């Protein structure tokens, strides 16, 4: 490479600062991760489903919302899988879905077990706490601070609702989780589009 100009091959100059090169590589890694496996889609999808589940809270002391998620949870997982598969085909790159399915299965099982607990407070808050903790795992897989932040906040909300035994806790949690996931997903979508 010639000093202050282009390389002998005509390419743009390369920055000789290793720290700057590492920052550039980190930015490329982030953009690639967001492009290959964007976190916004499942957040928006499950956020909308979360808000749609709120009316089912009034049916059968949690049975209605449990049945709603028995159908909506797997359907949302399949829709997310199809979206990511199509995206990986379009981009020519993707990530393994196995860790994501393992976390999703863990959320599903933990939420059902919490919903079947004898304590009404655990029945109300436990499933949402399972979702929040599962999304912390998703945040780790995605290396996404925004997803981790929303999961942390929602875990605290679930614990607060469970600890206080507030009336209509299921509705409050469904709407809180739904709005937080949808809002975070929309924010990530706008950020990724840049």
C-alpha cells in the first residue's frame, strides 16, 4: 500500500490502527447478526400475541390464557422459524435454530408448570417470569442488549405483580409484556434498517 493513498491494487486505504479495525469488525459483526437473525420479528409477533391474550385471562382462572398459549406459542414459534428460514435463504447465510428451539421449549414447559402451581400468585406471575428469563437467554444468543434490558425489566414486573397479588395481574402482565415486546421489536426494526 502506498502512503496516504490507495494500495497498488487500487483498493481504498486500510486503517493501520488496530483498535479502529477491531471497532469496524465489531460493527460488521453486529450488522451481520442483525441481518441474518433479526430479533425484531419474534418480539413484535409475541408482543402482539401477548396483548391478544389479555382477554383470555378472564376465562377459567387462567385456563383460558393457558389454552390460548397452547395454540399461540407453537404457532408463533413456527412462524418465527419460517421467517428466519426464508431470510437465511434470501441472504445465503443463517444460524442454527436448535438453541432457539431449546430455549423456546424451556419457556413453554416452565410457563406451563408455573401456571399449574397451587399458589394463585405463582399461577399469575410465574409464566411471565419464565418468559422474561427465556428472553434473557434469547438476548444472550442474539448478543442483544435491548432484548436483555426489556427481559430484565419484565422479570421485575412479573415479580412485583406476583409479590403484591394485584387484582387482574394476568391482564396487567399480558398487556405489559405485549407492549414492551412490540415496542422493543419496532425499535430494533427501525435501528436495523438504519
